[in-house]
C-alpha cells in the first residue's frame, strides 16, 4: 500500500504568548494514508472533526462483524495525544471497509503546545490566564495520556472565569473502558463527571459522536476522573475548555460606562477629558469570542490643555476643527444669508419710495398744467 498525502487544506496559527494552538485540515481516500503531523516537537494532536463523504459509486454494506466506530473515534485511538501519525481508514478502523465503503475522509485537528495543556491532577485553572495576557482557552488531559491513566484517588480540575463569563467544555476524547455500556447509568466505576455549582450535571464513561459539549451555568466548573485501578492501559481523557462572553471592562480614570450588553460596550470621558490615543470623548468596543476588540485596560482619559503660543497642541486643534469651526461656519453662513435678505428688503423699500415720489411728482405736474390751461 503506497502512501499518499492528499494535502493540507488550510492551517491557521493562533499566536499566543508562550505557546500556540495550530488548527490543520487534511483529507484522503478510504484506502490512502493520511499523515497528521505538528510543526513543533512538543505539540500533541487533538482530533477536532472527522467526516466521511461516500463516493458516487460507493455501495455500503451495513453488515459487519465489528462494532461500528466513527472515524473520529478511530483517529483518537491512533493519533490523539501524539506528535505525528499516519492513518488509513480501512485498516485502522474495524469494519470501515464494509460499512463506510469508498469515499473521502476529511480530518480537522489541532496541534497544541505543552504549555497550553493542563496535564496534572488537582489543578485550578483561572481564566483569563494570569501568566499569559488574553488567553482564555486550553486543554486538559490526564497524566499518562494517551498511553494510560489511573490512580486510586479521583483526578480533579477546577476552572474559574470572571462572574460575567461562562465555561464551554468539550470532550474530544474519552477512553476509560473497553466495551461501551448500553446506558450512562452503567458507568459506575471508571467515569468522567462534570460538576456545576456543586451539582453533578453530567457523567459518562464512553465517547459521544459528535463530541459532548457543555456550557456552564455558573462561573466555575469542576471536572473529576474516577479510576478503579492504579494503572489502566487506556488513553483516559482529553478535554477543551474556553471562556464564553466578555467580562465587564473597568472604566478608565475620568470616564464612565455608557452602555453594555453581551456584544457591545460604550465609554465616555468626563467633561473636558479625551482618550489620549484617539483625541475623542467616546470609545466603543465589541465582544469577539471571549475578548474585547481592543487591548484592555483602556487608556485613562486625559484633560484637555489649551495650546500656548510656542507649543500648540495638534490634538486640540483637531478637536477645535471638528467641534468649533463647523458651528462657526454655520453661524457665518446664517449671518451672510440674513445680510442678503436685509439687503434685498432695503432695496425693495427704496424702489417703492422712488416709485411713490414719481407718482406724487406726476400728480403735481398734472395739477399745475390744468391751472395754466384754465
């Protein structure tokens, strides 16, 4: 079987202080080898999406001696947690040849540097990350992932966000038992639990397809992995967490918050103050994911200073041009219009007076002429 790399569809790199999360897409036929790799040797693979599109001539045979597995589950087993791997759907996914048939496999995965993964138990995660400005997402994996997990005591993680935000948790991979139980209620020993506001909201021991997502009701979540043995030769868990919504920004000095909702915030400087970087009194922000559209905190408002003869202030001149010159132009225009109106009124009055005098003179001449004739 020769190896064919169908191609990288796209790669987007989110640069982060001290690390990165690189998202990559690749595709290949059902019998081709797709090579998943990360540029950085310390990065690990997390399977985000995997979908199979049957070919036009594919005829699916549903009968298979193997339990049906989704491509993403097979990719987790083969590649998740590693730095690189090759994957052939027909060979690495039991029953795929009979069940999925011919077609194209599309894979989307992330390469995560070690500093973006919490890999030890009993840790508290605070968002945004106090050590990396602007970071409000990351991954959690158990010690030993993807080779083993275990421990006689539960492995716990607690995530906290500002009170205005919530936590989005996605279970990308969970492998804690060999055979999936028929119901969630049968997950009694090795299992994953999500606790929200001290209430157990979710418990499972097998993978969901698509991956299970949970949005917290409060500003904190607790995640617990239970293990019945000291060492279990299964992968364990790989979770993704991110803060949802933007925290209420603190108004800069000499300013106040005008309006705020889930996606928009507006500030205004006090009378006689402006933002020093823009020279304006108002500032508008939009919420983009979990961060505002501008770097926080905003600069403090500064008091306007009138220019001296030797050192004029350019920003003040701009403000005067926009706030003083325009009204002055309007006043001058109105004054000119009024002057023109008065000019035409006076001209009309003079014209009427001349016509009236001419009429009087004509009347007098007529009287004098009559008197001479008589």
